[in-house]
């Protein structure tokens, strides 16, 4: 029963409490009115009975006096008429005495007075019936007058005395009844005061119980809300097993604290993942920057070698032209041409090896860029989840009302940081896209350079064979010189193409270095963002 009362709604509890107080006051008022009415009715009845008693006594005396007067006045009249009048008055007095005897039950003094009056009246009536009336009928008026003025008068006077005592006793009883009524009224007032005091104490007790049952749990919930606003999330909440509004509010606080704890834990885990991923991105971008720097250095060396080969080709062309002017000089030119071709072959071989190294480095850069893209995608997913968690936290903070304002600010900060993470990852993705485009262009240029180098290498081999055959036949020296000149011209054209390709590769390499630096900066910003998120999450005490 008590559990059911505790689980009622607060409005129902207040209505029951006020209904109990109102019912108590209504019962007190009804009881008071009933007692007042009963007391008034009892007073009226007692007064009516005692007043009727006094009236009957006085009427009895008046009747006796009238009979005495009638006997005195009828000394010379008709005795029979007087007798009938006296007997009618006697019957009326008998009924008055019967009413008096019935009204004085329990009052010994009044009963004794009535008995004395009854005895005197009986003597008075015997004397009247046995002496006065027979003498009156016999015409003995002197004897009648003597009896009426003598013994009968004494009896009447005695009856008057007893009647006065009876009236005095009745007035005394009325006074005593008045005192008793006043005492009953005082008792009623005391009872009303005690009942009112009991109702007041009951109301105070009821107010204390309501305060203990409603105000104290609400105060505890207010303290818990302030703790949550400070970031201190409790593990357990008291009173959430109740079924009224306070219990439901406690249950809602419990669910909110559990959700906030899970949300903060998920944020902490996500922030740890973001921090770890940002560290990995920083490491990878550092490696990419180092690799792109090495690639730029290698490309600079290749450009220098190409320039040297170009100068060698120019020298070979000049020498081949001098062969046609002088046969004597053919041998010397052939010897110089052979040496130049050998140097060209060595230079072209070195260029081919360096171009292969450049191609392999560019391939590694492409693979590392793809790895960075995957990491950036993971970071973007984590940012999306953090954004979603921030939105959910904002919704829960709005549901909590004033109690969730502190957490609403943190949730908005988490959402803002998640948006910044998305922007950073989008920027990194854009930079990686530019790097991948530059890598693709560099691969194409490297392939073209490799083809040009391979063509130059083959042409250099042809030049070498031509120069070797130059020594076997001087007659063919002029033709060979022309071939050498043409080959040298082709080599110069190929070297120009290789130089242009290497310039493009160098420019792409510089772009790669700049992109790697931007990626490294974005990764470091992402790492700082993760540390900031971690600091925000650390503000919550689970």
C-alpha cells in the first residue's frame, strides 16, 4: 500500500494530501456543528422541562388558592356547583403533579419536596372532602370558615412554602445545568482546539513528508545536474526505481549519464585513433618528403649528365665535320669520335640507370600516396563519426534542458573540431590528388625520357660501330664522317628532348616536394586537432 502511494504522480500525492486536510477540517467543522446543535437542543429541552415544572408548580398553587377562594366565596351559595368545580380543579392538579413527578426522575431533593406536597395536598383534599364540603352542604358555615381559615390555611401556606422551595430547587437545577452547559461548551472548545491542533500538526507532518519525498530528491537531482554540468558524470543515481515524476526524472538522468559516459568513451577512443593516424601520416609524409627530395637531387644530377652528353654530342659533330675536310685528319677524328662515342655510351648507360631509379622512386611515391589516401579516408570516417556523436550529444543536451547546457558547449566544440578534421582531410585529399596527378605526369615523362635515352643509346651504339669501321677503310671516311655528323645531330636532338623532359620532371619533383610539405603541415594540424580533442575529452570525469 505504501509502495503504491509512493509511486503515485506528484500531482496525485498533493491532491491526496490537500484532500486529507480538507476532509479533516470538514469533519472537524461538521462534528463541531453537530455538538453545538446537540448542546443547544439539550439546553432548550432542559429549559423547557424546568420552565414547565415551575409553571406547573405555580399553576398548582394558583389552583389551590382558587379553590380556597371559591370555598370562601361560596359559603352562601350552591355547594354542589362548588364541589364540581373543586373536583375538576383537583383532577387538573393531579395531572400537574404526575407531570412534575415524571420530570424530576433522579433528583432526590425535588422528589422529596413533591412527596411532601403530595402528602399535604392529600391532607388538604381529605379535609376538604370529608369535613369542609359536608359541613358546607349541612349549612354549617361557621365551622366551614373555621376550617378554611385554620388548618386548611396552614396546609395551603405549607404548600406555598414547599412550592417556593421547589421553584428555588428548579432554579438551582437550571443554574447547575447552565454551568454544566458552559462546562460542556468549554470542553467542546477544548476538543475543537485539540482537533485543530492535531490537524495543524498533521498538516505540518504531511508537508514534511512531502518535502522529504519530493523536495529532497529534487535537490539531489539538482546537485547531480550541476555535477554533470561541471563534467563529473556519476556512475549511479539514487531513487530512479520510483514510478512517479521524480523517479522518471531520476531514470532520465541515469540514462543521460550512461549515454554521456558511453559517448565520452567513444570520443576518447576515436580521438586516440585520430592521434595515432595523424602520427602515422606525419611519419609517411616525412618519408615522402625525403623521397621527393632525393628524387629532385637525382633529377638534377641526371640533368647535369644530359648536359654533359649534349656537349659531348656537339663535340662529336664538330669532329665528324672536320673529317670531311681532311683525310689526314680522318684518323684523328675517328679516334676522337670513338672515344666520344664510348663516353656517350657510358653517359647514356648512366642516364638509363638513373632514369630507371627515377621511375622506381616515382612508383614508390605513388604507392606511398595511395597509403596516405587510405589513412586520410580513415581519418575522414572518424571525423564523420565524431560529427555524428557531436550532433547526438547536442540533441541529448537540449533534452536535458538547463542541466545539459555545460555539455552542449562541449558537444558543439566536438562538432566544430570534427568539421575542422573533415576540412583538413579534404585538403589533404586534394593535395594528394595533385601529387598523384604530378606523379602520373612524372611517370609519363620518365617513360618518354627512358625511350629517348634508349634511342640515344642505340644511336650511340650505331655511332660507335661507324667509328670502328672508320679505321678499316679510309676511303669510306668521308661517308662515315657524314654518318657521324648526322648521328651527332640526331643525338643533339635527342639530348634536347631529354633535357626538356628532365626539366619537366624536375618541375614535377619540385611540385611533389611542395605538396609533401603541405601534406606534412596538414598532418601536423590534424595531430594538434587530435590533441585538442583529447584535452576536451579529459575534462569529463567518468
